[in-house]
C-alpha cells in the first residue's frame, strides 16, 4: 500500500505575509504594512510556497509579480484571513461589551475635527476599550473593513457597498472659504451657481471630499473643474486660498480649526439647501459586535450635539 506524504499546513502568519505581498507587490512595503521585517516576510512566503508546493511569486531585481498560481491563491488567502478575523471578532464579542481592541478607520477630512470628541467619549464611557485609530482614504478603509483589518469606519456616506451597514451620525454644510478681499468673502446666502465661475481648489485624487466638491460643481451647472493646483490635506488647501490661488469648500466641522490659523481668510455661507455631506459609522453587515457599534453610534450622536452639525435621528 502506498502511503501519501502528508503536506504541511500553511500558517496564518504565512498567509498574512503572502496576502500583504500580493496587495503591495513590494517586499518592503508589505513588511511595513504588517509590522514584519523583510527577511521574516520573505521567509514566510517561501515557507508557504514549500507547504503548498507551488510558486506564488515571480521575483526580479526590480519588482515582484504574482505567478498564475499566486493570482488564484491570493484571493483564497484573503478570504481565509477574513474568516480568521471574524472568528477573533466573535470571540471578543463573547466577552464583556466594550472591552478588547476596536480598530477604527477614519478619513483624513474627518479625523482632526471629530477625533477629540470620539476619544473623549471612549475615555469617559468605555475605559476598558482599546481604541486603535487608522487614518486612511475611503478606498483603503473599505478594503481594510472587508478584509478584517479594521472593525469600524468613520467616514462620509453613502458608500453603496454591499456587505457594509451604515450608522448615520450627522449632516453638515460646506462653507466657501475665500481670501480676504474676495467678493464672496463673508457673504450669506451664496447661490451654488457661483461655483461655475470660481477657481475652486481641490484635494488630491482619492479623497472623497474632492469627489463631493466635483459633484456639487456639476449640480451647479459647471462643465468641470480644471484643477491645476491640488493639496494632500485641508490645512494645505486653506493656506493656498490664503495665498490668493483660489477658493475652496470646507465642511463646517473643519472651519474653526483650519481658518483660525490665518488672518487672510473669510468664510461664506451658501443659500439653503446648502451643499453638504453626511458622516456615519460603517461596519460589516452582520458583524458580531453590531449591537456595540450601534450603541457607540447613539452615544456619538449625543456627544456631537455641540458641533455645528445636524444630528441624524436613529
């Protein structure tokens, strides 16, 4: 009788290393993303290839490519890691509520203005919760939520993503930020149609606030915005405005922080209904800790009542 040699089972660490390389296609970036040294990462991927008996990567001196087998198995590895994350999440949920780690993803146009409220609430009401904050753009946050790297997101909605449940917190208006001396500086009741004629400065591509600004311009009848100057963050954007390079849109929650740094800025209010955005928490549909996240959303709505926003009723 022939005895088949039992193949070694891949480890979670090996799968996590391979998934990181498959995502970044770069050993250094992949190692940094999962907090592993490059030699350890390379060794884990090699061990996985040996355990599976297939070549997953094509390595050259300049870059890393997925082999045909790697292309097929990367999706499998990601799915396995997501299931492992769900298992850990469910085990956490079996313990007392609001304990253990909560990995919160936040978009850059929200983080500086809402995190003080979020952190104060968690410190005061949920002292045993280990809140871990990750600031990333929307696409990266959604990928992290789907893959189990993140538990909960704080960002602008609607997302329209299957498998993601939104817990609305509030609506807020956008204001027009101009340099001192601009004809619209400090005005009330500004019609949206003026956006057709303005040199509107935008954030870099990838920021949802950029997409929202472009949508508002299209609604106002503008054929498009030729963005010759962009910025990576709102702080830089308002400094460009102060320097006379154009005007921009800011969410109300960002106005106090961003405009008080310069005496060369004015803000104007749009006529009702003013353009704006909705901010919400987002979780995986059917998350094991869904009841906790819903309770956290209710607590945040109460804590954010002093902000210049309109709370969304649960």
